[in-house]
């Protein structure tokens, strides 16, 4: 049946704090899905890219980290950071941000969904009203270190901060977003812009979006200025299907989106190198949460959902979606839905269950298929 059968190699990097606790549950569910849907996964755990490793060795990762990760299909990442021990700029820049940059993970994906059983901070919203995905450009745009300060300490002092929108960098994120929109039922793409205020980069972004749109006639495209777009996330989230944005705008929207759909413990993310030249990275949006770490009460769903995104990504090759990978993804999402509806629930969702209770329940549903 699967002629080109392949074993997918996954580097499991738990990191700090609750990263370790949610990793255990994530692996449990991935293994259950792999067994049921006939997928071969090979996990290797790495005990670096965490703050204890930094305190022992003076760096977050071994010098040959890149070699150690070459040949892996993906990185399954818990969370990194322990501000009381190591400043965040060291722990983050020394690990996660190196992966993103060195592995050219130029797409940051964040699906946003409102589930039954999860209190929504927005009034009058039902499950189904919020179901969209934010595609953030992850490598260029507004986040550069180009610029500088002039006339320092005089009354003429000023700074300049440059943005970069390369044609390749802009087109590749737009193309990814159009393809994603095309593959979904609603086929709607919202392009975040601010060409009424930012005079050079955003009109260029719009121009590239229009050009890309011509290649995707079935996708309904809608350019919206970031200010009104952010307001609509809150007021009319049902308008959105796929939303694509530059690095800065995407950063903001990809926190606003999950915030509109409830607890941070649910939000997954994928950092993708779609060409598969390098490993992609799948991680929960939340951090290491030192305040609840070690107590077996963290919500493991963000980590588990991130694993489902990984399976889905493995299944998409050469423009073709393999059925069993899609089914594995959908089975994990269905199990998450059922557990959110019926319990067990961790304390952040108003329940009294442990991290492992919730992981066990999801893994069981994935294995049994209802
Ligand atoms: P980052 O590391 O991304 O900068 P942060 O350190 O600001 O994030 P988090 O570590 O995500 O923040 O924690 C923010 C709050 O959310 C904390 O009170 C934490 O306990 C809670 N929290 C985070 N993740 C979870 C989870 N999976 N389950 C329950 N509560 C969580
Ligand atoms: Mg943190």
C-alpha cells in the first residue's frame, strides 16, 4: 500500500519546566496515532537546549548541534526558558531562534479554534465561529538589525530601523498561504497590510499579493489594514479562514488569535521549512511556565496538537496529501475535542485532572477511534 514507506525521524527536545511534562504526553499521543494509522516514527530525545545545560556548560546547545540534528525530519520542542536562572535573551537566542534562522523555517503557522467546553473571552461566540489559521513570515520583514543611531546624545539624536521585504521572501510566504487557503473548504485568504500608512514596504507587499493571487483564481483574497483586521479578530472572527502577515503583524496576530479562543494551554504552532531542506519545528505557543512546573497540572493539549500538525506536515509531500497522515491528524483533533467537551480537564480549564490524566485520555481515544 505504502510503496515509498519511510521512517520519520523526530528530535524530541523537552527544554525547561513544563516542556518536560507536556513532552511526555505529546509523545504518548504521537505513538498512539502512529500505531493506529500505520506510520513509522523514530524519536530521539536530546537533553540540551535547556537552562540546566547552560548552567553546566555555558551554552544552551553543543557546538555541533546542527550536525546532531541533520537528517531529522522534524524537531518536537517543549518550551525553553527559566528567567530566574538564565535571562530569556540567552535561552531563547541560544536555542529556538537559532533553529528558526539556521533551518530557514520561514513559515510560522498558528491554527486558532474555539472548542466546545472552553470558555471564550469574546461574548456570544460558539464553536465553529472561530476556526482560522495565521501564517506569519518568520525570517525578514520588520525584524532586522539594520539601522542605527545618529547624533547620539545631542538634541538631533535619532534612530533608524530598516525593514526588508525581498521578492523571494515575500513571494514564498504568500505562495504558502495561497496554497493553504486553496486546500481548505472556504478558500478565503486575508492579507494583513498597512499600505495606507507604511509607504514603501507595504505597497510592495500588496503588489506581490495581487500578483500571487492571479495564480490562485479559486481563492477569494481580501487585503485588510492591520488595525481594522485586529479589531475584526475580536468582533467578527468568523470572517477569517487563512490570514497571512509580515513578521511583525504576524507576531501580533498570532498571539491575539489564540487569546480570542481561550486558554494559552491549547495553542499549537509550527515553524516550517516547506521545502524540507531542513527540519521543521513543532512547539506549543506557551512557555515553560515555571510557576506551575513540576506539579503535573500543565495542560498538554498545545503540545499534543503541535504533534498533530507535524503528522499532517509529514503527510504533505510533492503537493500530495497522504490519507493516513491526514487521518492521524484528524483523529488527534477529534480526541482533543472530545476531552475538552467531556473531560478530564486540567485546572486551567476549571478541572482537577493532571497533565497525565488528560494525555492518557487523549491517547486512549486516538487508539480506540471513539
Ligand atoms: P514565553 O516563555 O513564551 O515568553 P511566558 O514565560 O511569558 O512565555 P508562559 O510560560 O507561557 O509565559 O506562562 C504564562 C502563564 O500561562 C503562566 O501563568 C503559566 O502558568 C500559564 N501557562 C502556560 N502554559 C500553560 C499550560 N500548558 N497549562 C496551563 N497553564 C499554562
Ligand atoms: Mg518564558
